[in-house]
């Protein structure tokens, strides 16, 4: 709630004079819309909200807002789609959320195969324009209705990352407003007139400073424009769908796309096969399904989901590789890849799904997933609240996390999931050189349950961290908490944060909580 | 500690199985996934026309989206906010066309009916005396003159003057054509109502009208939250039709169609309710209407929300997993069967249709927002290269026509009845 004190009024009037009254809000009814999302942290803290929402229309507007934040020492964070809101949510007085709804610029450089985007351009919008000219920007896990820029800068797990690379590798020139309000251009954009075509430099590659595994949550400033790579799209201008949602059917051109659903007797064999497929560099997108995920992607309602699990239909395929071969260059490429894949299936002991299951799943689920993995639907089974343990590691390692995670999760999931749902979804990146894994069971969105699940998640994460595992629960601890278990990497990161953000105004509680760190340092310095 | 946690067991209610309606549950369970703001991602065909929610596109702040209204509703239900806390509360709740785009999207992802929450909240606002000033004169006029058009009741039948049609206030008849407030009082659109009656008669339908004794259907009052007024007019119409021994009600306004089809049965109505496009589609299929004249025209078709996706949003009509059904094919069947007419579809059609901007009282309370929404639709229509946008609702026609005028454009906005008349 706005404090309504003199400082609040002063900031408000400055923001209004900068952006106009229609682009600044501090009314409690408007602020309520920026107080939470689906994740445990914000469910529990939804009563805490920002004091200002602003709608900048340009990079210059963003610079001015940040300069004002430095002058009056108020914290700010950003929002586009709002999916990962707890990472950006207000945690201190005078908090200002910068909402990018007015920054919707999208340009495509067809010849050089990249798109230049502002923060409020969704993946689906980029796809729509790119597909018209035979290009494509990937399958975002989060759902293609989320900001393509934010997705590349933060999470960026794409179904197509198997072939097109983890999202960091798809970032080209960026326009980055530092926490002090200065404009920094990266990659080729730093050279006057060179354009956006290259991502690295000048000097050290700054992309990974912003990106890493899951970004910096805007704590090192704001990216207002980014160029992202586009890749070849061998499909039609528009996805050919028919029917009325949610009963949509989609048939992709058979001469350019072919799905394979291959079940393995064990997870180990499945991962081995994934490695072989990666080594052969075939396919456009690949993921591992467990039976629970098959059921909820296939189901068109929550009731159908539980019904399917009770029937046990999808449990026949507990270790499935879903691989779509794309004839990027020609039909012949597809034919060649099919031959290679069939050989791998033979050698690795895989078994193709029966025709009936294939025909149930491909036109109604798999083909529409070519444009989005459709994250939001995962909330449905748990009454909209979902939390997951995410892992990023080698493919074998991802599965080694599963048993301990499920030991915790089982307490909060209905009993009929036991025995056939205890596994992880696996998304390989970079031809299986590494990948991401997720356990996303349903939880009821009730405060006591959410509280307990979150506590368990923290416990689990602390344990994993101690054991040197790179697991993380969405929207949890800043690195000053996890850093001590990873060679104190929070110490150099704190120095970087201090250099970039001397007033600690750029999303000050996430990525790294400098205040908490300083308090801890002081505490440690006290004579015992 | 661990033992304590293990005491929690699921399910604690039926959250994980059968759907049930509960206003707070829906508001609380909103995941803030933002699906409500956009067309289904695999159906986004153009970056410029990718949104589904006019309110969130026009006002930008998330408060003016379905998600924001779930937050506001929850805050009011839980008393985190009171009406006095923010003068914007009324605007946030009422700056919405109730087009149901959000609702159609949310259903497919979260098994929820958020528009129903918004409509219930509007009704609660009215019950609590939180009245939108812009609505007051309209509702006052409705109470006095039985129409939503700020017009005199005595003029209601003028549209039908000279029309050779049965008067069901004095005679009995199986089929009644309910013209609705917009067609009765918007003189520029009288020809649509007259055309509809003529087409029915030409096909041999024994159709009648209520003339000056016709009253408002109550649909718009329902959308505005005035449930009492809705019930009064619904009961009045039901009674009048029963007295005239009516079996089938034909309407050419989508608001009225929705109300009669989905809401009247709750009040005991038992009539066949048919939109004029359904009826004509049926007559064409039966060979009772034939399109003989060539109409060389490239047209696009605008799906009215209440003739489309809204039909799956009504108390008792939503079944999770079922398609967001609407009257999508009959108008397209008709257009495609007219010789010479070429149908060029817009990017957002059927359940993804972009609203005309009129619904929910927006045409009366927020003309700038209404005009913005309609202008967006006209721009999308122009992208198809069509020379005319065809629709099947008088409110849509008015809204889109005004947008074309304000744009200084030449695109024709025509009701499907007008198109059919040219072909016969």
C-alpha cells in the first residue's frame, strides 16, 4: 500500500511529469494487480505490493525512471508477462514496478536471421512474423505468450534448445540500461552503425553476466532492446489448426515434420538413447515424458487428467522420448534422419508407441507444441498453484535428483500418483550436452499446504546446495544464501553488483541481497 | 517437524477432480499466467493482432485485465480493499466489454470461468449501491421506457411501419421476431430488421412481431450488473410469448440471443431460440431460400462475442474440456454460398474473435474505449483486403460503423441480412 508520505508524493509527481498521468499508477486497486503470481512465495506474500506502477514508452523513459530512482533512492523492478513475478515483486517501501506494456517494438532482419525486440513482445508475436518468412524463434517452456526478451534473459528453456541452443546462445546485441541509468550497448551494437548481428563483447562477453543459468532478475539493470537469433522454419506461414479450443487438431506437413515417441524400459536406457540422438545431431526438438506429464498434456480438463491416471493409459509409457524430426532443408533430410533414428532405436532397445497412442497424442498435443510448451496449463492440476524443483545439469545427473525430490513431494500429492509419476521431465539442450529437468506435481493452493511445500523446497534446496547440486526452486533464495556452498561465488558477484548498482536500487532483494549480506558480514566481524 | 508435515493429506476438497463453481475459488486460483490477455499462442498469426482482451490493450495496466479483476475481486471479497479505498475501483471493474475472450482462454488452461466472477462482482457492486454514474440515466430510462436506447417506448414499433407482418400482441403465432432495442430505435439500422422479417416471410415462415409492445430483452442490463431489471424484462418477454403461443424466437442481435438462449431458461423459458443466421442457414439447406444473384464482393466476417464464445459462458453451461462452442459456421455457410462473394478471414476469428467494443455497457459509459476497440477490428478487417465487414449483431454493426466514420474510412459495415438480400 502506498505510504502516502511526502517522499511518496514527491516520487509520484516526478513520475507523472516524466511519463504523464495515464502512465503512472499508485492506486491500491491497480497495485493489487501487481502483487503476486502462481508461485508459493507470492501466494504467501500477496498482501505486500508495490507503491508505483509506471508504463515507459521508450528507452529514454526507462533511463529517466532509473535516474530518478537513484536520486530518490527508491527500488525498482520490471514486469512484462508477469510469470516470474515473485522475483520482481515489491519487497521494500517506495517500490516501483516498471511495466513494459507500451514497449512493443519488433523488427525482423530476414537476411541476417534475427529479430530485434522490445520487452513486451511475446514469443508468439515473434513466431507469427518470423514464420511468414520461413524463420522461427523456438518453443518456450513458459508459454509463447510471455516476453521473448525476458525469457531469453531469464529462464529460456526451449523445446528447440536441443538444436538451437540454450537461450544465452541466441542473444545478440543488447541495449542495456545500467542501474545508474546509463545506456550500455553490447555485442556488435557497441560499434557505431554495426547493428545487432553479434552478441559477444566488447571485452568480456557480458551476456553471461546478465544471463547465467537463470538471469539476474533485473538486479543489474534493465534490457530495453535485444536482438535474438532466428532459425530456419520449414513449416507453413500459419500453424494449420482446426476445431475449437481446447479440442484443437493440428497436422504439420508430413514431408517436413515427423514425430517419434519411443518408450524405454528404464530411465538409464532412455538417457543413453538421448545421448546417441544428440551425437547424431538429428531432430528439431526433443524431450522426455513421464506418464504424469503425458496425462496432463493430453487432458483437456483437470477431471480428465485424474481420470486418465486412474485408467492407467499413459502409464504404459513411463520413459518416453518425444522427438520431432524436422526436414529443415528438404524432405530428403527428413528421410535421412529417419533412417539414422531407426538405427539408434534398434541399438538402444527403444520401442515405438503403438499407432493408437501416437494418433491420440500427435495431432492434438504434440503438433501444437511446436509453438509453445504451454507452461500455464501446468497450473491447472493443482488448482493453479505449481512449484517445481528445477535442475540444470548433464542428462544423467538430472535423473539422480529425482528420488529425493519425490520423497518430499509425495507428502503433498494424492496417493494414486505413487508408483507411476515419480519421475522427471527432461529437456536436453545443445544436442544433449546438458539439459534441464523439472518435477512439477500438483499442489492444492491453500495457504497451509503452500507454506509446508515451500518450507520443504527450501530444505531440499539447502541439501542439494550442500551436496553441490545445481537444483533450484523457482523464485527462492538469492545467491548470498546459496553462494557459500558454491565456492563463495556470491562474494565476487556482490562486488559486481556494487559496481553496477552503487545505490542498490535495481531489484535489491533478488539475485543478491546486499543488505542481508552486509548485515551478515557485520555480524561475523563482531568479536566472539 | 517432519511428522507434523506428514499430517497434511490431499485432497482436502474436490479441487483436484470435479469442477464446481465458487466465486472466491476462481479469483484465488487465478495463476496470473496471462493467458487471458492473448489469443492462444499457436493461433497468433500476426504480431499486430495478437491480443484478445481489448481492455488490457487500451488501458495497459494489468488491473484492466481479467487477471487484475481477479485480484481486485479477491481483495474486495477478502476485505483487503473496500470500495472507499480507491476511486478507480468502479472504472477497473466496468471498463470491460464482457466479451469473454479472457474467459474462453482461461477455460482451456485453468478450468475456470473468470468472466462469471466479473459479472457476479458487477451485480454485487449494484447490490452494494456502487453505481457507475454513466449507467444511471440509461437504467432510469430502461425502467421508464423499457429500452436501453434513451428513447420513448411509444416509438418502439416505428421500424415496422408499413411492414406486412403479423402482430403477436393481438394474434397468435409460432415464430416471433424480436428486433431488440438497437434495431428498434437506431433508424439507420431499421432496414436490417425489416430485411430479416422479409426474408423469413419469403421463405414461408409465419413470423410475427410484438411491435411497440416489445420490450428490452434485459441482456445489457444483466451485463451491467442490474440483475433485477434483467429478470423483470426476461419474465415480461416470456409471459408475452407464452400468451401469443410462440414456440420459436428469432433474434438478429447477439446480446439478445445470448440472454434468451442461455439466461431465460433459468427463469422457466422453454422456447426454441434461434439467431437469424441459424434460421437462414437452415432455410437455405432446406431449399426454401436460394441465392440467385451474383454479389461480387470480398468480405470478411466479424464473429459477435455473444453469438460465439460467450455461449459457453453461462451458469450451468460450462463443462471443462468441452469446446468453446458458438454459432461459428452458419454465418460462414451463408456467406460462402452466395455467388460472387469471397470470404477473407481475419486473424482473430470464432472463439478468438476481437470484440466490437460495445458490450458490457462500454458503448454507453466509455465511448473512447468503445471506439478504440472497434477501430482495432476495422484495421484488422482492412488487413484482409476486404471491402466490407459483415456481422450478425446490431450492436456490432453500430460500433464498427461509427469506428469507420471516425477513421474517415470507406470500409462498408453490413449485417449479414443485407448481404443476403442482395443475393436474392
